[in-house]
């Protein structure tokens, strides 16, 4: 039987780099069916289509950030159960990423030009949160997911009424994000102190402003 080699720090570094490249430049496949398929792809006038594309680009960036955060947090999680929790949530975020990318293509649009930057920033924040301990790590997940859930509610109002496909995608994402937050709460998340939630909300506001256009 061949000997099993213990992964070295260099192996981990390559794994992290590969994940980053896949998220930003690759097109990681979804493991669940595309929710957009359940709704008709209604042809929209250019202004409505462009607006929908701007909103879906924001959601795609949100998922790039989720990947960065979760992988950053998982890289330094102390408890194997916490790491497993983060990696499982990241798999569902990969589905979201793939669905948003597909919807952007259907809307004749493209992902944000700044995705490498969004990923690097989120990964660094994830590392910092993770280094403070697993309670913080999970607290970060809860706060992120709750903010994303609220933001998806806003988009479900803001999207053009005829964009049934984007709506179908966001509805499934919203359910998943709520479950991610619930699971992290049950796993022992601590409540993040002021001003961290406000700083996170401000950072995501800046991201949304840029990603809508670029
Ligand atoms: Fe997500
Ligand atoms: Fe999530």
C-alpha cells in the first residue's frame, strides 16, 4: 500500500491559491440544479436588463466574498468541526456563485472586474476573524449571513418584476443563507461587538456601489 504523505505548509498554500483562482477566474460548477430553470427567461428591455445585471453582479461579488471569507476562516479554524462547518457552507456558496454567474451570462453581462480584489480582501478578513478563535469565527458567519439575507430581501424588491429567473435564484440563496446563520449560531457563535457589524455593513455598501457598475 503506498505511504500517505502528510500535507505540508506548501501543499496548503497551493490548495488555497487554487481555490482563489477557481473562484475568481474559473467557473466552479454547482452541485444542485439551477433554480433559474424553474422560471421563464422573460426578455427585458435594455434598461431593466442592465439594472438586473447590476444587481446580479453585486450578488455574484457577494458570493466571491463569501468564498474568500469561508476559506480564510477555515484555513485557521482550530476545531475540526468548525472547519468542516465552514467548508460545507462554502460548498453551498459555490452553488450560489455558479448560479449568479450563469444568470449574468443570460443577461448578456459579466462579473465584476475587481473580483481578485474582493476575494483577497475577504480572505484576509476571514483569516483575521479565524485567528481570534472559533467563537469569533462563527460569530462572523452569523453576522455576514444575516446581512446578506437582509440584502437579498432588498434585491427581491428592487429587481424588475419580470425578472423571474433572478428572483428564483435569490429566493433559494436567501433560504440557504438563513440556514448558514442558524447553524453557526447553534455551533457556538459569539455576538460580534460594536463597531464590527457596522464596519461590515459599511464595507458591503461600498462593495455594492462599485460592483453595480464595474
Ligand atoms: Fe451565498
Ligand atoms: Fe451563506
